[in-house]
C-alpha cells in the first residue's frame, strides 16, 4: 500500500521527535525549539502528503467520507495551533481571530463555541484538512492585517448544519 509506505517514515520522524521532547530536561532552549520546529514541520508535511493521497483517491472515485462522532472543539483547537505556527514562522504581524474562547492557560483541548454542540457527526479528518488548507492559504497571501474564521449553525427544516467561513485582508485569489 503506497500510502502506508509514504506515511510511515513521516510518522516515525514525528514520533521520535515527540520522544526527544519528552526527554528534554537539561536540553538547551534553542535545541528544544529546533525539535518543536521539526515536529510542527513534520505534521504539516504529513498533512500535505495526506492531501496528495486524497487527490489520487478523488480522481479514482475512491474517497469515502466518514460519519462518526468527534469533538469539534478539539479539531478547531488543532487547526488554530497549526495556523498560529504558520503565522509565527512567517514573521509578519497578522491578527488571527478564531471562534474559540481565549485559552485559560491550561493544556485542555476541550473547548466549546457558544450555541454549537461540541460533539458532532461528520468526518473530522476532512474538516481539519479543509480548514487547514483554507487558513494556510490565508496566511500565505496575507503579509499584514487580519485573518479570521467563523463557525455558524444553520437551522433548516431538514436539520442543522455548520457553516465555516474564512476571511483575510490578503491579496485574494
């Protein structure tokens, strides 16, 4: 399986980096920062690999969406972390506005958005993939200014659904 052969080495890099970070007592701050950069870059590269593999699945008519319960807050917090890392790496002043409440300083990934249930049914991997792609493009094309995204609940006779929107002050497409 080609996808396994491509993902396995990247997962090993991320996994061993995590192990090194867990055992980083006494390590110089700049070395710890290098490891964090390796980890973040590895995760972004893995997302890119997944995107490429998904395109081939789409072209072959073999992409199937999942329908399962997942924590929306956890997905959005992960996306927020990825985007903040991209903005930080870019080195420009960009205000990033999210629908998530400000952090309470803990490492708690359980967050809520007023009016939106935390546990929803859908495909968490595809949602994260789409939001990461939209927001990374916003970062790529915004040198200064503002990037924001929103989550709204739309109530329809057929049922409720979520609407995600991304806006930025960049040059546009």
